[in-house]
């Protein structure tokens, strides 16, 4: 023979046992990690599922966004309101009298003077003359006419009348919401960089009106090998959550073109969680008569966020 045949060296029994134990340990560790990952994913699915149920319940409630059927802006002085085209504020709805009454605006305050035959009520009682509280300071004064509910809103210093219809086809024919698959990859731990002092950031709404919002800081997170940041908004001093408006590269494609919204917990020790699985469409995606704020330029990410709510299949109106 030109060469000796190759013979594998014999290992001592102890060495073989050590190798077997090491391999078993690796397998057990891998299985434990897979189990932990699976438990985390299931917990996230359960949390997001409960959140989705709450969202749909809110949307389809009597005060949900799907009931909106009108938005009429007020001018100083008398603003007659009704179904007839001769009114200053016209809403063509069978539940409304030809002239239901008049919104009287003076010194940025609003009073409604009802037509006695119109059947307008407040808390179940017929209305004659009533001073109206807008939504600027809390729950507004709500008037009713059949299935309609109407009240005064204030946006960027402008007063308007928002109308809901409990029988709105948007509500009655609601087609449900669609989502990207839930993924723990989009439940991200973020660093909170506080602004001292807090910043005022300009927010434009979908009607072109401008407001200042108070931003206590930004969340900073890592995705696709780089850092991203989003300015947050504190809507009220006592709030336990921060509000985020953002757009990403899915906006206008799989998701609503004007961006999406999220709420996140207040930071603890400079950290918080941002759950993009709970990103949702603004009300303008579902109804023509909302006044949605738009994400500020710094919150428009060149990042594909394939998590959360997709574009609404039921479509939306001209204000989108």
C-alpha cells in the first residue's frame, strides 16, 4: 500500500460524554430561547388583539368617528341651521327640520336659538335658547334632532358645528380594519430624550389650520442598523401617555397617505416602549368630516414600518 488508511482517532469515554452533554446543553438553551420568544410573541398578540377590540368598539360607538356627517364653520352673528338651502349652515338630512334654529356667535361664545317646531333637544328636554360649551375645555354641549347629534368644536381659534348621525352609513356599513401581522420586532425599547425646556412644535391639520403642540421630548430607537427619532406630544398635563404622529414609506401605499398615530407610555428612567403594532389610522382615513393633525416634518421616517393598521378598505372622502 502506498499510504496507511485513515483511521479516526479514538476518544476517551469521558470526552465523548462531555461532548454529548455540551450538545444537549446547546439544544436545551435553544429550545428555552424559542420558548421565551414564543411566549413573548403570544403575549404581544394577546395585548394587540385586546387593543384592536377596544378600537373597533370606540369607532362604532354612538360617539365614534364613523358617525360624523357634517362639519360647518361659524361666523360672527347669526348662523341659521337646517335642511333648507336658504340657511347659512345647510345639512341635507331627513332628521333635521327645514330650519332647526340659529347659532348666535358673539365674543367667541355661541348660543343656540331653536325653532320651536324643530324638535331640537338637550338631555331629552326641548330646547328654546341655550348657551353652548365647545369641546375646547372638555365635553361639549350636545344637541339632538332625531338621529343627529350636533355640538360646537374649536380648531385653531375657529368655531364650527360638528354633526353626528347615529344612522350614518359609514357606521352601519363598517367593513372592519386590516392589519400587518403582529411582530415583536416592532415592539421596540426606546430611549427618551427630554427637551429642557419643553418645545412647541407646529402642527398643521388636514384642513390647513395650524396649532402649536407641546413636546416634552423625543423617542430614539434602533431599526435596520441605524437610529430613528420621533417627537412626542403631551396632549394634557395629567396624561399618562404620549402621543405620536408619524409617516413612513408605507404611507400612501399599504397605509393611509397622511400618516398614522400612536400612544406610548410615559418614560421611566429615560426609557419607554414604542409598539408600532398599535399604530392606527387617523379618523380622516375613515370619514370626511374630521380635522386630523398631520405628522410634523421631523416625524416622516424613511423607514418601512410594516406593522399596525393598514389603509381602510372602506375608503375616505375629499379631505384626505
